[in-house]
């Protein structure tokens, strides 16, 4: 089938959903353009910062458009491109966008409270503690998976210690990333002083993007994976503790222009070349490498269809910067719709790169997508080196923009886990645990430990935890909408389906880890190949995390359903 037809069908479905279903939700729940948002009421120059709607959209999209839509869609194509396409469209429209918009809406209507605090209000204090612990563990998994991807993308050396063929390109992309961070701070300081908006703000972004690429392409940094891992963690530490306006927001604004160029390049390339979708339509319910389509397809596609992480961004950062309620639809629902389109583009690029007999292209999903879109840019006269550096930077930025957001959210979850109402008279250890720098350090240390597993091994666990988190958010939103007298019936189908998918996937993962450990125990390990320590890190640590996630998830679900049963319709409005 022609990839152009697939993209057009997807674009029409997604745009139609935003226009019809998204606006229907906004009207059903109620939007008040005259209401003062939390960003206005609690402006503090750090977390609560009233921001233009399109800038908040840029932050939301840059933060949620991580490695998921590219990696997940391409990996899941092992079941065939049609199941992936159907799940991305149905999931994005009726599951993911609704969850993201609902989380943003509930947070803005509750003084910008994060999802953990919303759960305390609507589910109870025990539910809040359980959810925050779940969130913190999940953030550690995300940090590990995405940081390992970034370090691997910039790595210039092979397993044998020799320079790889793409060393120059990888080093250039790494330098571009560093310059992005430097110019983001400069951009933030300029914006703080002059408060530019509209075309002036866009011009500054584009100028700094061009300068970053000019410097990076001519001054590549050739480093190994370990060094890039350290640099990545230093960056996300600062991103987690610095004010939003100084680094996070300007970087997201700049990154969005780059993402738009990447998506436009992919779209125009598919329009001009309109290659054939070479991947098979459907390969069967069971895949030798991945397992059974249910539940693996759903947790592998991950962020391209629905993601609990998005809800943490919606309620953790975006809700504190929205300056007008009318912007919530495009920020919450619109950003997810655009991410679903990105997942479809990734699927089509992978399909075009596959061999005529349906054999997938060699390399990681990032490499396949990067090479494919870089090839489109070359069609329009862009030099091969420049196109490759640009796309390498783009795919790494997909992970980096999620990394800096999840590091901040992880830090906030850890602080909220140990905070009390009267922090001024709290115990010394509690004040230490709630310290911005200490909580960030512990969160990143946990994530750094998990990087030893490697993203390929941890991805199934990330997908399962991510989807379970979305189900827990949906359960909370059901209670919120009920007690505020709003319709919540549209949330029940995605809630029930995601609970079934995620618990099944986690149990399967748990069984797989037990089998892997028992197999390693029953055979002798050849000298120099691996150690029992490596076996434990790769499997035992995942086993512990899977058990924790299952126990925490079941507890939160129990408390959520109990709270929903006890909640009285429209009780909050009556009070």
C-alpha cells in the first residue's frame, strides 16, 4: 500500500477527532475563558509562570513526544503495520488525548495540583502515597530507558573500542545538543528581560537553532557512551532544579521548531516519493520475539497511543503555566493528536525502509527513522552530513525533552511523598528528603542504576508501567468528574481496557524474569561472558520492580474504586 494514503487517512482522522471529539469534551466538561488559572493566581517565577498558549503547547508536545512514538510504533510493526495503525488512531483519539486533556483540566480546576495531590483529594491520603511511590519508580524507569538511548545515540565507539563509521555524525549531534542547552539559558534570560512574543520569539528560536547546528557540525565532540551518560545526567539535574523559564521552556520552544521541521520533512518526503509500505499488513497473533499481540502490541506502541507519563506532564508542569483555560484543549488534546501523527509517520518511514519482501530495515528504531527522514532531506538538496546530523539530533531530542520533564516530575513526586502540611516544623530528615537538590540527586541516582539494564531490556517494563499509570489516572479522573457533576462515562472503556492490558503485561514480564533467572541458575556461565551480578541487574532488578508495580497498582485501583463508590454525584459543587 502507498504510505502517502496511510498518512492522509491518519491526518484526516486525527484532525477530525480534535475538531469534533476534542471540542465536544471541552463543551461537555466546561471551559471558562474568564477564570483565573493557577499560573496567574500563584505566579512565583519558578513553577507557576503564566505563559502564552502556543508556548505551553510547545512545552507539552516537546515533553511528551519522547522516544515512545518512534521506538514503539516501529517495534510493534513486527505484528504488521495495520494493527499498529489502528491502535495508534483509536488509542490516540479515545484513550491518550482524553487522558492528557482530562489530567490537565482536573489540575487547572484544582489550583494546579499534581496528579498525586489530586489523588489525595479525591481518593485519599493512602492512595496518594501509593501513587507517588508508583510515580517515582516509574520516573526512574523512564530516566533509565531514555538516558541510555541518548548516550547510545551520541556514542562514537563500538564494543571493540574502535571508532564507529558514524562517530563524526554522532559527535556533531552531541555538540548540537550541548549548544541547545547553552542557548536555551541565554534565550530564557533574554525573554525574562524583554518578554518577547510572537514572531520575535520565533526568530530568536530559529537563530539559536541555526547557531547550534553551525557550531555542532563544525566542532563535534567524540566521546564514548559512558561519558555521554554522565553529561546527560548533569543536564537533567539542572533541568530539574532550575526555574522553568530559564532552561525548560526556552529549550522546548526551540525544540518544537526542530520537531516541526522533522515532521514536515517526513510528510513532504512521503508526499514526493510516496514509497510503498513494504512491511506486511499482518503477521499473526503471536510473534516469536515479542510474544502475543494482546497485550504486547498495546504496551509496545506506548506513547503513540496512550501514556500515563503525559498526565504527569499535564498536571505537573503544563497546568502551572496555562494562562487561559481556552488553551487547555490544544495543549492537552492537541499535543497528543500531533504525537499520534508522529507515530504514524515513524511507521510509514520504517515501512518504506523495509525490503520489498517485507524484511525490516537493519538497526534500532531510532536509526531506521533517522536514516529514512535524512534520505528525504537529501532528496531536496540538503547535504548528506547536514541531514544526518540534523536527524540524529532530532531523534535524541525526542528522548532529551522527555528526560528533562520526567526528572523534574520525579523530583516533585519524591518531595510530595515525604512532605507534610507544616514543613516549617517538620523533622530534619523530612526537610532533607524534600530538599530540591537532594530529592533530585536521589531520583537521578536511582535512574542511573537502572541504566545498567539497557533500554532494550527495560522497554517492556516501561511500556507496562506507563500504560498502568494511564489507567490509574483515568480512575482518578472518573472520581473527579463524578463529584464535580461532570460526565465521566467516556472514561470507562479506556479505563477497563488499560487495566486488563497492563496487569496482563506485567504478569507476563514477571514470569519471563523468573524463567530467565532460573535458566541462568541451571547452566554454567562461561568465564568472561557475564556474571551473576549482571544477571541480577538485568533480570532480578526488573523482577523486583514488576512486583512493586503490580502491588502498588492493585492497591491504588482498590482505593480508587472504593472512593468512586462512596463519592456522591456533584458533591463538590454542593459544598
